[in-house]
C-alpha cells in the first residue's frame, strides 16, 4: 500500500516540474532585455562610456542570436533545454562562461551549510520550547517568551544582519566576530580543531539571522498545535482513565500536534538551495541566493533557469517528504 502511494506521489512530481519549467521559461522570454541586448550594451560601454553611435548591423544581430540560441523558435528552444536538463546538462552561463551545474555545485556548500544548521537548530529548540509553553500556558514564562518571540519575528533578517555588522564586527563598537566570509585568510594553516572553531566563529552571526524568524514561527506553531490537541475529546478520555499528565502529553498529544510542523519541512528544503540574498550580500557569502540574484540582473538565463529548476526540485521533494511524515505521524491518514 505504501509503495503504491510513494509511486503515485513521485509520478505527480513530473507534471508539477514540467509546469514550473514551462512557466519560468515563458517568463524569461517576455521579460524585457536579454543576453543579446546585454552584449550590445557591454560592447557600447567598452567602446567609450556608453557610445550609442556604434552601429549594430543585422549580421551582428544574427550572429549574436545564433550564439545564444535565439535563432530558433521559442518552443524548439524549450524542448532543447528540457532535453539537456534530462541528460543532466544545465547549459553554459552567458555571464561567466562556465557550466551552470559547476557554478551551482561551487556555491551550494554555503547555502546547504546554513540550511542544514537552521533546520536542526529550529526543530531541536522550537519543538521542546513550544511544548513547554503550551504546558505552561498563561504563566509568566509563557508571556515573557511570547513577547521575546514576537520581537524576534518582527525584526527583518537583513536589519539584524546590518546591526550585527555595526555593533559586533568592528564597527563603532566591539569586534567579536569576523566581518565577512566563511573562514579566515590563514584557515589552511590552522589545525583541525582550530579550523572547526574558526568556521563556527564565522557562521554564528549569519546563522542567527537565518533562523530568527523561522525559530519564532515554528515555536508558536508548535504551541498552538499542542494546545489545540489538548482540547480534544481523546485527551479528556485519557485523563478520565487516570493516565498521568506526562503520558497524556507525550504519548497521545505530541504525535498529533506534530502534524502541522511537518509542513515546515518543505519550506526548509527550498532554503537549502535558495539561501538569503540580503544576508549573503551583507556577510559576503557566495551562496546560491546571491548567485541567482546576479544571474537575473545580468539576464544570464541558463544560470537563472538552472538555479530555479534545482530549487524547484528541492521544494517538490520537500512536499513529498512532508506527505510521508503525515502518514507516519498519523496512522488515520490513508495511502490514497
């Protein structure tokens, strides 16, 4: 039964990804500008501070269109692009003249680092804290932590990152953390444990900025879900049988309360690849988010499409894992 369910869910991914690929490809075709126009602009600026008198001949336009593959109809380009993707070829970046797959792999460790650390930090702290807040609902502890979480959720991550740079990274105040990058310049000269400490020292502030809003949201979601389950009839029945409160909470309530939290998994899988443009920009991190932003500005469509499709696959897989968690957490959900 579960095998057929998994097979059906996997098959549903195919039309979803095809629809995403078609949508993003159409958008790249209708957005003003493109690699041809970008090349001509660059040619004019290199000739003399934007000399608009340079004549663009029909022959040059045809050669540029052929070089970038725009000499073929849009539907032909789409099927060619999809065929290459199925073979694992994401194309060549117009801006960097490097394979898109290589560029994504080179930037992926940065985004994966913060995505994975964020995932474990948020879930390992938010779920116990949310449960404890639900159990102590209405107490001074619950009120104090709720105010703290509200403040954390209200602070934009880019604003917090800027404040961290100013106050903690050698601005007008203290210099407790490095300004930019993931490692120090003398990283290779350090011992193994010194490398670990140096790496953790560099990722501390960006990681805090990454997890802040997710931490607050997941904690409150866990608390509200737990409180909702406590009000259900099956909890009153368990209590009437004389079961200890601890057993009622952690054997009966917790499992059902975790169902809404499972939906967060799909959002975290996209974070692994999308990253945060502003945080990466502020802390000088060469991640996927910043690369995607630069590719869109440069109209580097092979690179932008490659990143979007890779992130889309990660998101769809996250939704698939969320569905599996549903049926594992709640046996009442059928494999249909």
